[in-house]
């Protein structure tokens, strides 16, 4: 069974042309470069890796949801609701990381 070809959409001019999109300054596709993780020429994963957040899944996921807040919005949902959901997910991951560090250091007990 042959997999369907993925067509890449250029973020600048919206052309659905693989060759053009890969040479354009920005491009998007669902696998290699999802539009909800790209701002201008900056891709969220590049920032997260530069700050070594990939060493910790909790921090990586918190950053992921912060960077995309409100950008990945289902058609039947408002942008505000999508942003709120992403920010709550970000807060959940940060709270979990904070709790683990408090338990590890003893800082959270009775303070």
C-alpha cells in the first residue's frame, strides 16, 4: 500500500506546491513544520532545543503549549477558547514540574 503524498503549503503566498514551498522562506506541512508551531521564520522546536528543554518532557510540553497558544484552533471553537485550553495545559505541565522540584528539594513543605 502506497502512502498518500503530503503537499506542503507555503506560509507566505499559500501556494500548494512542494518545490516552491521548500525553497520559500517559510513553509508549512502537518508533519515537518506545522503552522501552529511557527512564528515568522522561527519554529518553536528550534527555540526549545536551543534552551535544552528537550531534556525534560514537562518543560518541553509547557513551552510547546505556550508557543502555540490559540494558534491550533478547531473549526468549531473560538480562538479565545483554544488559547485558554493551551494556556491551561501549559500551566498543568509547569505545576507538575514545580511539584516535582519542591518534593526533590523540600522547598514546598510548609513554606
